[in-house]
């Protein structure tokens, strides 16, 4: 009798345990459990239908012979007719396509048995029909319940088996069987007696035999070999006990059995043993032995079932053991369900533990009544609790929480314990360490029998890495914002270095920049390095043995020095590094997208050590961001040089248009100087010399020289190609200087100027030469726009004011020309677009670029009557000294 084991159903396991393994077949969007049958089953998976049919025929023959022996004479129906149950069981465990072969196999056996017993041919045929119908009906009922082999390991299946196969199938076919018997005139019993005997006989046989047959598909030779020897010993001992007790209980003489009626229940404890330990098949097999012994003894006139008529004796046996069979099957099913539930729980527990181990999460269970916590080994590791204790006090857990978070954690647990609501906390632990670890704790409250919070169960996980990544990502975003906003390179580098140092305690970071000569290094950022060390390194050459940084820049690849005192790369700088306590230095070159070396990022430590993978990843992040910064800085410097060259070119082109006027303005003082000098010479040659006249003329020469020098100075200022010098400017002063410069050209064009300059306009920040270039360019454009207008209408208005709403400094230049076509108004500031016949299309774009670099705005509007107005606005810097400084800094940044 093999060991009874809990068989986990695929559907139920998938529903209770979860989708952890996958099977073949069409995809359903989720993983499903697949049942793997034992190798070599003694059932449909291995046995050929023909062999199974022969085995069924032989079994049918043997059980039919036994059924004849267990018949109370002169009844026509056996007290326990087993062949029908054998057929039902065979149909239940085999495919439907094999049933015809089984029916055909038992046909000759059935005829041979019945005919040899003197049964008429017609009766033999009728019994074959009724017996086959019962087996088929019962098998169809069981097949309709299960996709695969029907199993009695669930209480609901036991109920279906009892009601459907054991009662309904015999019940219906017994009507047919009794009718056949009466129709053929076989036997002396009446119709209802035959129906009664036949129904209870087949029902009892089905309850005892079919459970044993249903267990066959799950049994294999390999599985039998795996059964421990002690189980076989237990099965043999149990079988011996059942046989012995049955022989004693049912083998006594009639008068002795009546004196001890309690003996009828003697086999019951052993049958319960079989049901609990060996399942439905073990219970049914044991009961079969008891029934066979009791019927055999009753047929022989012994035992408790011989006091009445044969029909009553048979009925008594059948009713007693049908009740016992139902009880045993129910008990066995309950036990199997409990085993299966335990197996599912075990699987769930193992899979949960596997998942928690893979996720590096720990479990905990807190009892609210005594404030104790049961924690797993992983939870102890995460919380930093030393020792192997599995149960700790809640206060000890709270002691591990960082003081900053301890109150919030205690309140959350207390609130959850009081209200029954789940909680989700993130807090720091290991408060005595320099850097606390971050822990995530999720908890759920379980209610007790009184629907009050009784326990809190949950999980905990170490989220230090996630928190670190969040901080790192946030800081990276901030650094990118600083880069995009054009923050000073030193400020951005300092923030980058500080970020890397905060993520790796003990690390001292440094950024060195490669000088424009490609040979020497210069300081970039190193907030935590000693200033004396920074000054000593600044300006050193790179080379194959220039420490970590100089060598990395020279070779163009990372250089890892775990111990400065032992590395030949640091031979020239070993004393310098050791004097400041630096023992390890890892450096990686900062490269541009084209592979050009821009500098290096280094990490120092005060003890010898090799870098970890995490530290190398941090250094790579720093190198990447430093590369972005340095490339952007280089691009900004290049763009600044190009803007300066273009602006200078614009001034040169503009001054070319003033060439004739400037020559005329310069020739006037030079002519006056020459004339006064010649006159002074003549007066000096006279006797006596007219000294007073000479002094007057020399004074005139000095004034003319000043006038010429002023013109030359203005011209030199406009022609110089230097970096911008930002300072507080007066818009009226810039306007007057520009009008003075253009006065001769305006007079030559016949343009009258009207200057409406508001007094007390606040200053703004800018470069005098660049803004003078802008105003001059706009004045020239206004003059050009009035070339086609009658000289009398050529009037230029220049006005300044401070806007009341936003405090902006505003300059407006109004002409009376032809204006700008409306559809071209947005294009006049585009490079190389011009409305002039011989224009380059660079003047206005350059002006707009200069104005925007000064945080100002330049735009144009057509006047209602004629001409156009160009507006300039700049932010005022007069509100306070702080505003003036910030405005000056903003312009210098541009």
C-alpha cells in the first residue's frame, strides 16, 4: 500500500501560489503551472489500450467469480458485485476512445461466466447491457468533472463521486436490471427486492473499488521505489491488523457475535488509520478487506449478519459498510485537502522566501499586545541588529532608527496599530555611523478574533542605493541647469566635486584643466584639498611620470595609483603628496567628443586603496559632466570671439560710411592748426614780435589740436577689437556721443535732428562702445530710410525715457522715411536680409545680438503716418547697489 501524498492541482496551485513557472501551449498573458506526471504510470499515460483491455477482462473474471461466491442463496443478485465497479474505474482513468475496446474485451468473459453458471443467454445479454450502462454512466459523470483523471483528494469531488457514480448510476440502472430479471423470469425475488439488492450491492462495490482504481494513474514503479521502507512496514502492519480484527469480529459463531455487538466497530479505528495515513485509496482497500471477510463469513453462516433472511442480511451488510465507506472517504478527502493546503502553503512560503532573498528584503511580525517583533535574518541585517535573536522588543527596533526619523516612525506604527490602516515608511537607521542607511518598511495590520488590530506584519528593504541614486539624479539635474543658465565654470565644478565627495565618504576630488598650450595644468576645482597643495600643482607640466593627473592627461586614459608612496609615477611629487597626507590617487582624463584632452578628474584618499566599481562609476559620471562643462565653456569662448569679430566688422563697415564726414571734420582743426602756425611764424619774424597775437594763435592751435584728438579718440574707440568692458552707463550720454559722431553725416544728408532726452534717467549696465555702435547703426539706417524723402521732411527724432510700469530704460529713434513693409517686419533682423540696394544685411542682426547680450530688447514698428520707429530697452540698475551688482554680473556672464 503506497504512501498517500498530497497532489497539488495545477489550477489551484496557479491560483494560490502564483505564476512562477510556465507551460507550453497558447499564451494566455500569464504564466501557468504545468503538472508533470510521474514517469512510468500504471495507467493511461503508459499502458497500451490492448494490454489494459486484457487486464480488465482478467480482473472482471476474477471479481465476477468472487461475486458469485458472495451471493446469499437463493438471491439472483450478488451481495457485492465488483465487476461493474471495475469497469467504471477503468473507464474513469482511460480516454473515451478506448472504451469500446474495454466493452468488447469483457463481453466474452461476461458470457463465459454467466453461461457456465447456468444463466440463460437472454439474461446474460441483459445483464451485460445493464452492467455496461452503469459503468458508462458513472464514468461520464466523473469525466465531466475533471479535464484529466478524476481524483478524490477534494471534498467536493468525493460528494460528486458518491452522489453521481456510487448512487445515481446504480440507482438508475438498477431499475433496468430488475426489469431484465423479471422479464426473463430469473430467480424468485420480486422486482423491488431485486432493485434493492442490486442497487446497494453495486453502490457498495463502487464506493470500495473505484477509489483504488482512481489512484492507479498517479502511481508508478519509480514512485513506489521512492516510498520509504517504513511506509511499507506500516502498510503491512495495518493490513494485518485489519485482517485479524475482521476475522475476529465477523468470524465468530452466531451466538457469540450477538453477545459482543461492539465487535462490529472493531475495524473502525484501523480503517480511520488507513484513511488518515493512506488516503481514499488506502481507506477503500482496507474497507474492501473488511467487507469481503464479513460477507464471506455471513454466507458461511458465521458472524453478526446471519440472524435474518438472506435479503435482510445482505441489506444489513450493505447499509453498514456504505455508511462506513462514505465516512472514510469524507475523512480521507478532508485529510488530503489539509495536506494539499499545507503543501500549497509550503510552496508559497518557499517561493516568497526565494523572492524576498532575490529582492534582498526581510520579513517581520509585530505583536501589538506585548510590543514584540519577530524578524528574519535579512531584516536583522538590514536594520543592523546584531546577534541571532529572532524576537526583539519594539523599542529595540526603534533604537535603530535615526533620531531625526524616530518620532515619525513611532507615530506611524502607533497610528497603524490603533486604526488598523497599513503604512509605508522610509527612514534612516544605524545612527552611530557617519552615513545612515535608508530603509523602506511596509506594514499591514491583521485583526484578531474580536476584529481589533492584533498583529502587524510587513517587509523591509534596504533602499540606500535608491536614495543615493535619487540624490545623484537630482544633483545632476541641478548641475545641468547651472550649465544651461551659464553659471561660472568654477561654481559648477565645485558643485560637481561636492556631489561626488558626498556620495563616497573619504574621497577628496579635484579637477585640473589643461592649459591652451597643451602642456601645463591649471587649477579647476578642489574645495577640500589644501590651498598650498593646489598652488604647488597649478602650472605643472603633464608627462609620462607626472603623477596621476598629469600622466592621465598625457596618456589620454585613466591612471589608478593605489599607493602614492609605491608608485613610480609620483616619484617627483611623492614628498609633496605625503606632506599633505595623500596616499592614493585615481585620475581619469576629461575628453571632448573629438577625443581631445580638456583636463582630468581625480579622486584622492588618505589611505592606500583600490577603487570599487561604484566609485569608478561615480568618477565616470563626474568625468562626463566635467566634459560637458568644459566643452560648453570652450564653445562659449569661441562664440564670444566670433561675436566680437563680427561686431568689430560691423563697426568697421559702419565707420566706412562715415569716412567722408570724418575726413571733413578732421580736416577743419588740422587746417586751423596749419593756418595759425603759419601766421604765428610770420608774426615771429617781425621786429618787434607781436607776442600777444602769437599767444592767441598758439592757444587757437591748442584748441584745434584738442578737437582733432577728440575725433581721433572717438574713431580709435570705435575701431578697437577688445573684450567688452561693462559699466554703469547713462542712456543720454550714449545718445549724445552717437549724435556727435554722426552730426557731420546727418548735416551732409540734410537731416534735422530733434533730441528729446528725459532728465534723471537711471543708469543701466553695458559696454559703451558696443551700445554706441548700436545707436549709430540705427541713426544711419534712419537717415538711409529718408533718402527718397524731400529734404524739408527729413527729420530724425531721438527720445529717451524711463518706463513707469517696469522701470526699463528706453530709447526711441523715429524717422520720417518710407517705413518697413508689414510682411517683412519680422525679417529685418535676420542675417543677410536687407532692404538697401547695396547693404550686407548684417547691421541690424549685429545690433539685436548686442542688445540681447545686454539683457535688452530691440524691435521696430511703423509709424501711423510715415516712417518707422526703432525701440531699445534695457533693465535699469538704479534701484539699489545690490541690483547694480547683480545686473553687472549678469551682463559679464553673457
